[in-house]
C-alpha cells in the first residue's frame, strides 16, 4: 500500500498489522516481513505472543495500560496510551509495528491511530489480517454462506443498538455476533425478543482458532440449558470473548460434518517432548498439525569432551586431506564441529573435496544452515542402520582415501562404526561432545508431569525415559506413553510405566503418527459410545474443574 503522506526523514514508519484471531499460522507473509524489520512492536495483549516470535530479539515492546477497571472486567482492549506509544516511537525515526487482534480495518482504535499518523505526516501502511468474526466460524466448521448466497450481518453485542437487534431479529440473515461467554445467553434472548424464532440454530465458539477452541451448538431457545449441561455456565471465566453464529448454517448435523479443526486426532492434547527446542522442531510441527500442544523439555545437556585433543586433531585432519568422508549422526555433532571451525577461523569451505553424510533430515538441515550440502542422507530409515544401507563400500580404485571421520556423542552405540569397518573403511571414532543429564524443569512442569497435566509423552530413547524420570518424576498413570521402539518400551515398563503406543519404525515422525492414530481411535470410540470426547488428562480426579474451556 502506498504511504498516505510524503515521508519526512525525521519520522519513522508505522505498519498497522492484523494478527488474526489467535492461530499463529494465520499471519500473512507480509505481516512476517514487517515484524522482522520492526524496531518497536506494540501489540494487543491477546496477540503479543503470536507476533513476537517473528520479531528480532532486540525489538522494543513498550507496555500498554488499560483505560479503566470496566475495560479490564469486560476484557476490552481499550488502551489509553497506545496512540502515544505509536506516535512517540515514529517521531523518533523508528519502524513501528502496531499489531491488533483480527483485522485493523475492523478495529476502531487502530483507525484513530492511523488518523493521528496522517495528521503529523507520518507514513504508514495497513497489512490486513484474518478478521476474528470470519476466521473463528471457519475453524468451528460453520460456513457463513453457501451456493445460494444469503446476507451476513456482523454484530458487536457491546455496542449494538436497539435498532440493530430489531433489524437482525426481524430478518433471516446469518448473524455473526461478537460477545462474551457470560453475555451470550442474554444475546440469544435479545434476538428472540426481536423476532427470531427460538428454534433458530446457533453455534458458540470460545478461544477460536487456538487449541483451546471449544464450540457448542444449540438453538436460541435451548442455549442456556446446553451450556449449563456442558458445565460451561456459570463460570468465573465469563468475560472470555466468544463468536456466536445465528442461522441455519449453524445446525448441529452440518457442523458435525464440517468441524475439521476440533476433530483433529490430538486436538488440545498437551504432549511432552523430552528434547530441546532445536532437536524437536520438526517433531513439534508435526504434533501441531494433529492439533496437539507440544512442550519441549530437555532431558540431556551437551558439554565438551573431557579430552579435546582428539577432536582438535580430527578437525585439522579435515583440512589436511586425511579423510574421504565425514559422517554426522546428530545436530549436536554438527554444532560441535562448527564450533571448532569457528575457533580455528574456518568455515564451510574446509569441507571442499570431502564427502559429507547426515543421519537424517534434521541433521542435514543443520548442515545446510552451516553452508554444507550433504552428499548422503538415508533414503529409508533415518538412523545409523539406514545410513549404512546406502553407504558405499570402500573401493580402492575410486576412493583415494579409506578413512571416515565420525564425530559423535560419548555414549553413542557402535552400530555405525562396525558397519563402516565391514564395508572396508577405516574409522576415526571421535568423541565430539558429552551428554549429561539436564537440569530439572521448572516446578510447574514437574507438577504437570507427576500430576497428570500432560496428555501424552513421547519417549525417543531409553535414556530419555531414565533422564525424565530422574529429573522430573514418573508421568501420571492417565498420561499416554508412546515409545519409539521395543528397547525404549522395555525401559519405560521397568520404570513402572504402561506403554500405550509403540512406533512401527524407529522414527520420531512415525512415533508421532502412531500417537495420532491412537488419538483418532480413542476419539472414534467415544463418539460411537455416545460419550463426550475428552483428553486423557481430563480423566484424573478433579480435572473437570480445571479443564480448559
């Protein structure tokens, strides 16, 4: 979008950015670009965590203050000093991103801030976002229009006039009403009083587009009984915003077929991943695609080898042409070699003329980030065994050097070394780093592990079982235990754990897939029996009082 006024060198620039209704995946590409360039980030509290991850670590995030106690109680984002914060930063020549919930075109306060920028000649742009009133029904499985068309009316219950209610009540439009949980029954009553039939279907969605989303279907006349039967009302969380869709497209039988988001196999499950964020990146992304909320808890810490001389000789050997191959079996091995390179003033060019192998996709990705494209990645199983399946035997005609450099952990197995020797290669098996038990996680996490706050835990090795139990305690018996293979499952059972899911292959992604299949089967069984679909953590005593709505 073109700036609204000529740029002045003394002034900065403001981007009014729609952060969407809550799902971080709904941010636009332009929004991510703007956030990456921001000097100052001023965001509605509801979306601060959504946008902050795309900003630089040095970005300034001034604190906003709420206008009055009534605004706090109603959970209304009326911020008395937001415009001042925006203008002050822009006057100082900063690139400011002003992020709002939903779309800035539907935010009255953002409009006032734009006018203030225009009055002072501060250039700005608008990056549209997914409007809450549109995005939430889509995630709830409630299309607002069909092939026959039809009118849609958007209503904010906080500011709607008597005339507005009368118009919506006297018509058959699909009404999308923004209100709060403790006001939604009164809203239904307003519509009935205005002329809508009590048997008109409606849906009510709280925490839309997030993994806390929950939707109820009823009619205008039965909504109060439905929410009471579901133990939603009365509630201390009545100020939560909700989107209610009133009209035939909210009919329960249709929504059941279109509810794509809440019917994901692990929807809302808190899944413990005993790995660091770096190690668990792709696994956590996969779990999110199933609707889960992954929590990474490191069970090991990485430290330098006790005797670094062997590693130093091997890295120097890379430069002097001692090796034909170097094989990386983990991201930590890549990191250890990279740190040694930086210590000696080397970079990826030192790998020239050397063939590079990576045990799997994550290790390969780490190498590519270093500037090295692997020559060999397993075509099948991502493990040492899979790497050996594709590794060529030593051929004295084609291979001028018969030696492989293998930097790895101090507790690694001998599978790869033995296999390479069998293929005719000489192996320099070098301890590049040591693995030690990590520090205990925060007390809140330990309590969730032992108290049943997690729905599932993924164990990717026997050491993760031993270390997690050692630093945080044994998972509660309602927690679903998923193990990557028989050896890991045996260790879990030795620690008194019931193994519910066993991966068909020794792959973290197959393990996540197996857990998703378990969750889908569990959901199908509940629906077939006519029972409500619940998470495993909701089975523990007293959990229904604490369950997230």
